C-alpha cells in the first residue's frame, strides 16, 4: 500500500490524502457501475455497447499478448501414430494408449523432438481437466471418445479414433494460450502412464454444490452481448444434440431389430426352399431369394452400426464440446459475479474513506486502515476487471473459431454419415439386383415383365440384366455423381453367404470395405 | 316322369305358379296363357323340364368338349335365367323332396311361398310397364338347380327338346340379347349368328380386349404364362401334360366384381359392416348389380360352394376376427381379401357358374334366399365354424334325396356307429387313407402351413418395425430441424434443414415400402395360408367320405352276417326286410364309394392346379416385391446423392 502510493508528508497542508488515489480509483469503477445501472434500466443500451466494442479492440495486444505479436512464433506439431488397446474389455474400451510424435520450438519443452510418446486416456483426461481449470480464457477442446461405435478392435475404429486424437492435438496446438501452458510440456515429457498435473491451479473454478447453486441464480448482467447470447445457444445445441442422439439411438435399435426380422423372413424363404413339394429349381430360387433377403437384413444392421458410428459419435463429441464451452462460459459468469462483489467492496471502502474525510478530526490510524483497505479492494477489482476483459476478449475470438469448428465438424459428420449411407444403400441395391435375373429367369412372363420391363424373354436374355450402377453413372439418372463410382458397391461383405458356388470375379478392395472378421464383429456385438 | 304319381301335395302347384310368374318377366308374357289355366300346369312343367334338359345338355357339352369350352362356358350362364326358371319344377316336383321339405323343413318354404306370392302379385301388376325390372329377384336362384335333378332323361324327352317352340323361342331371344356383348373367340356354334353379325363386327375389337381389362392383374399374367408355359415348366413339371396346363388356364370371366363402400350398420350390440358388391357383366340383366353383403355372407358362400363342389379348392374368405373389427385398416384389408376371393371364384370356370355364387352376387333378399338354398342342398353353410378347413358333408348330395331322408331320420350316417359304439365296440371305426399320395400331401401341407405362418408372422413384425422406424425417423428429422432452427450458422442450418428433409422423405419411402410389402408378399402369403386351410378342407372331405364308407361297409358286413343267420333259419318276413335293407346299404355303399373316388380324383387335379396357381402367384408377387424394393432403393440412393451433391 505504501509502496503503491507513496505517502507525501508535505501534503499535510492539504489534509486531503484521498484526492489523488481517489481520483485514480474512480476511473475504473465509476465507469463500470455507471454502465451497469444504465443498462439495467435499458436506457442507454447502445451507447455503452459501442464503448465496449471499441474498448477491447484497443488493448488486444496488451490483454492477449500471446495471440498478438508472437502468435506464430511457437509451434507444436503432433502426429498421432498409433493406438493400443490392451487389457480387459472395459480397459480396452475406455482407456486406450495413444502413441504420437512431437516436434516443437516451445521453450517449455526440454527438447524439440519427442518420438513415440505414449499416453493413456486417463492421462489425457487429467491434462484436460487441468487445462480446463487453469485457462479460463479459452474453450479447451473436449477430448475425443476413447472408442467409437464401430466397436473396438477393428480397423475402422482404430482409424477413426486415431483421426479424432489427431484433430484434438491440432486444435490444442492451434490455441496459443494452451500452447504456453507448461503443463502441456509436463504431460508430453512425463513417462508413460505417470502423468499427473504438476502445476497448481491458482484459482480453481467453483465446484460441487456451490457451483450448482450458483448456476441456479440468474446470470449477472453481461455487457458483452455476443457472449451473453452465446451461452444459451451453446446450451441448446448441447441439449438438441443430446436429443438427436437419443432419437438416433432409437433409430439404430429399431433398425437392428428390423434387420433381425428381415433375417427371419429370409430364413422363412430358405425353409420354403427345403419343402419337397416345390420343384427343384424353385427350391434353389427360394433359397437364393431367402439368402438375399437375409443379406439385405444384415446390411441394414451394418447401416445401423454405421449410423451410430458416424453421426452418433460425432454428436457425442459435439455434446462434450458444448458442455466444456458452456462450463467455460459459466466460469466467466462466476468471475463476473466476483467482479461485482469486488466492485461493491471497493465502493464500500470508498464510501468509508469519504466519510472519514468528511469528519473534522481524523485519527490517522483509521485513515491508514481505510486507505489500505481501499487500496486492496481497488487492486483486486482492477485485477478482476483486467482478467475479465482478457477472458471476454479471448472468448470472443474463440467463439468465432469454435463456431467454425462446430460447422465443419457437424457437416463432416453428416457427410460421413451420408457417404456410408450411400455406400451401403448402393450395396443393398446391387444385392437386390443380383437376384433380379434369377427371379425373372424362373418366370419369364410373370411379375413386372408384363409391364414391358423385360422386353426380351428367355433364359439367356434375362441373365444379361445389367446392374443399374456402373462406372458410367447410374442408369436411372443422367446426373453425373460428384464422387467417382466405386466398384466396391457391387460387392458386399455378405456375398459369400449368398453365392452357393464361388464366383471368381475379384473386385478391388476399397478402403472402407470390412474384412469378414470385422463384419462379423460389427454384426455380433451391439455397441450400445 | 310320372308327375301325377309323385305329386301328392297341392302345395307345389300353388307354389309353382307364382314363382314362375315372378321368375322370368319375359316368361310371364310368353307363359301367360299357361299360367291362367291351371289345367295346363303339367304342360308347362313339361316345357320347363325340357328347357332344363337342354341346359343340362349344354352343360354336358361344355364339360365334354375342350376346344369349345370357353364359348360354352360363357354361353351356359347366358341361358341361366332360363334355366333357373325351368329348374324349379323338376326340383320341386321331386316326390321325395316333398316329404323332406314337407315334414322336416316345412316352415321356411312356407315363408318363401308367401313372400313370393306377394312379390308376384306386385310383379304382375307391373308387368306391362316394366317387364324386366324384377327379373333377377330372389326365388329365381332359390329353386333353380338343374344339378338337383336326379332323374335320367328319356329318349322321348330328348327328342322333344329341340322341337319345343317355347324353348327355342326364348332361347333365341336370349341369345340375341346377350350375344352382342359376348367376347367370342369361336363363333361357329351360334344359331342366331347372322343377326348379330353386324353388331358383333362393329364391336369386335372392343370386346376382344375388354374381358382382359376387366379382370384383375393376376389372370392376365396367368394367361400369358400358360401360353408360354410349356417352355417354362418343361423342366420343373414334366409330369404335367399339356391338357393339364390347359386346365389351369382360368376361365375368361365376364364378371367384374368389386367390393366397395364398407359401411358400419346396426346399433351397438348388433353392429356389423356391410360391403357393397358391385358386379358388372354383360350377362347380367342390368349389366351391373349392387348388393349389400356382410362378412358372414361371404363365409356362407364359401361353405355353400364347398358343399356344392366336393374336392374343389374354394378361394377362402378372410379369417374371423373378434376384436378391432371396426378399425379402418382392418376393414380395408378385409374388403380387399373378400374382393380377391370373389374375383378368384369368378375366374374359376366351374365356380363362376355356380347358382349359389350368382345368387350371392345378385339376390336382394339374401338372408332368406341363402337359408332356402342351404336347406335344399343340406349344406349346413350357416353353421359355420371358425376353421376354414372344417367341412360338412351333406347327406343329400351324397346319397340322393330318398336315402338321405332315411339317413337323416336315423340321425345321420355315423349315428349307427355312435350307438353301436356304446354297446358293442371298444374302439370306434377309423378311416385310414389307403392312398399314399394323400398322406404325403397332407404332411407336406402341414409343414408348409407352419412355414408360411412363420413367414407371415415375421413379415408382420417387419412391417410394424418399418412403421416404427418411419415414426422414429420423423422424430429424428423433427429434432434435427429444431437444431437447424437455432441458426448457428447459415451453412450448417441449410445442411441440417436439408438433412431433416431427406429424412422425412426417407420416412415416406419407408412407409410406402412397408405398405407395398404387405400388399404384395404379405397378402400373398396370407392368402396362401388361408388357401391351405381350404385345401385341408378338401382333404377332410375325402377322409370324411372315407369314414362314411368304412361305416357303411361295416354295416353292410354285419347285415350280411345277420341275413345269413336268418336265412339258415328259413325264409320269413325278417329275411325279406333284411334283404331290402341290405340292398339299400349296398346302394349306399356304392354311391359313397364312387363319390369318394371321384373326390379323390378331383383333389388330385385340383391340387396340381392349386399348386401351380399358387406358385405363379407367389413368384409374381416375389418379383413385384423385388422390383419395388429395387425402386425404393434407387429412390433412397438418389435422395442421399442429391443431398450430398447439394450440401456437402
């Protein structure tokens, strides 16, 4: 206190020790409460808003030095190289080990290159919770899910999880505030499975019951309208994506049961085939029809899994993400509340000082006390104001980034979902079309052929029915497709079950095609 | 025929006159002089008799000649109004019938008598103004049954036949009337050809097409199919001769039957649904008839046809259902099934001329008419059990009237068995099927039925699941839409909106395909299952007949033993009685045995036909199902592709 405002003994004549500090102190607090009151009354909404908008822009380099001057100076490159799942089933599922290479120029790191760093999911979670608490300014990207709905221990799950972790690291290293956190270095440089947060959380966010109660209160007035609106938006995104997840899950479940029932229908046809009363050729035909129906049912089941693995997992991540964002914003609210308290406190101190000044004779002890209290209150308030400004500023920036991320991520999810949908619907179609010739061959004059569909009759002619999807495009539309025709759609995982005699047509493997084992895995375990 | 001897009741004379008057409006005119004088009664009856004989002949012709079958089949019903007029007389004049009806079933007849008298009185008044109005009134079908005649034709009567001015006259006019609208493939047979020639030529192309168009989709398929069948089925069905295949060909039916306008009638306790049957055919007097029938009546028709045609696999009515009878979906599906049943019957060339069927299509006073027919044939059609496969063997049809009466008096054929069983037999007599074919078939049926049941159950589940899926898809789309409404960003919102849209469309497509599936595979399998019950009924008929045969043989054996014992004691009254009894029993046994064999033969051919029909039906529907799922699939892909292209 004494150091902050040196006491000038020659000021005695004046006998007004508050004149200067009071003035300095008044600048900060006075403007803010004035705004607050003004906006509560809704009188001068536009004016302070403009002020606010202008205000943060000026000191951006001061408030967020990391973002400004040296933003591009430090870099962290992480390349996720592998994933290990060991141990019991739940352990495999929930606590995989991620392998990655790091190269960086951050001073917090002891060396620039780290190869084959191995970290378990638990360690990641520790890091995440620390980062989340230590950097209230930023929205820490939520951790990816430890396993996908593809079901663990198949290549699709492996690739997807790897990709997710890569994305997470990319997002971490794109955030200058997080990059500077020493904890990141501790995390990466610690030995396998030994990391626990090293740094102390300076001011841990409110937790537990207190947090819950505080959340119930109406949020304090937020002069930054953008962020004030952002939280409810994020919250509804969170809830809606949860809702969609629930619906999607229901959808998948029904689809799975449907596929079972479709299998049963196929089975029924197969049994019909065994009936001796039918002619031999018919038996075979029924058998094939039944097998195809079964395969179609299986495809439905695969689709259910894929739906869950693409959109459901994506939404799950979005849910996690929105949750962290929401909580970060809540923390900001708490900070604002704290600031309000600090402001009140300093006001109160000021009031006291004023009263003291008004008195005729003042005991210097009391004056000293009052000055000291006022000083602490003001500095605390000032600190908080600065902190809040910094947070607000960063969050405003992050909000844009986050929305962008949300957009691309969501669209990517939908894209992936659509891709798989198309792929498997196409497979289904090719499956169905494959028995078409058989159905026609059995009965040249029946069914739809009398509508003129099969213009040529006769066994050999019907065998020539071409699949409607070829590399030239789809027979039913002249629209060229944006993505190239993949011959893989003409081949499904279930071909083996349909064809009684092996075909020697080899079609190139595509990268999405499941091998028999993983297909069986997809079908066998429901992942929810 | 000696009417004078057999005619003992004046009741019949009374009945005859009015019923005739009512029956044919045209006849009323031509016969007016005959009707006026009761002394000419027998004359008139003679004429009628001869007409009916003629009809019989036509029928026989139709049965005999394969190549002219179509023409005759279509011609025979043309004669029907006439035949129906003619028929009552012999049927009613049947002396034994008189005792049967007079003693046992007097009351229903009396009611109808009064009814018809009232009706005829009214008709006669109207005759001059609108002669044709009432021509399809009920008794026409009630009493017209050329098939009921059991007396062989004498040569004299046959000779008479073509000289009869009345018969030829009415025949001629009839033919002229109806011929215009006949789709004829072969035309050499017609006596009145020159007259109708021009008309026919004018209309010819129209009528060559029309019968196909009027038929539902299936028969057309079958037609084409049978044309190429020899090639297609060469491998699978080598045992079937070409004659067989021809037999499978459904008769060209002029009847276009629609079941429409289900309407809930009655109060709470007696509520039921009435359907309007709308029949259009050039053969009918008005070209179209609308009658109201309820579900029960369809059951009656089924039973009646079953009893009329032993060994014939009758297209079955839908199943009974106690709960949820008034739900829209149920009524619709029932309507559809009943329509199919009627169409199928109309397509069968033996069934579509059946009197009961025609009566069913036309009678305005069905409840009485049906009861009368039931009494006459002893079909017991209205006491209908739930199970389609259960059957009732009418003793009248089985044994003829005289014997049937005796048997009925004793409480039915198996009565003796029942009473004996109590006294002397430990084990009841059992009929074991001697023919391996039937045993195998029956076992096969059971297996097939079980499989089909399973299949239809899973199809049903798939259907509900699909609908659930559609519902949840809708919910899903709605939720996605609400996320879109947050407008997080323009692009995401657009994408989400379209995403939701795609899902809504997929939902529609799902519902459509579910419906399609029930309409094709579901209905077919369901029908197949019910048809199997009908097939079972046919088997039951055979085994029941076999059972009767065993009983009668047993009785015969005992009687023989008894006779032997008595003859050893020397001649007496008892011996004579026994000899008589033995004779009746022998006759009875012979009758039953021939019927039994006939039914067996019939079943064989019917089964082949049935299998074949069903197979085609099944395959067709499988293909339709396949094609429609392919189309749905394409639609689905297209939806996603478009979405992908536009948004991602």
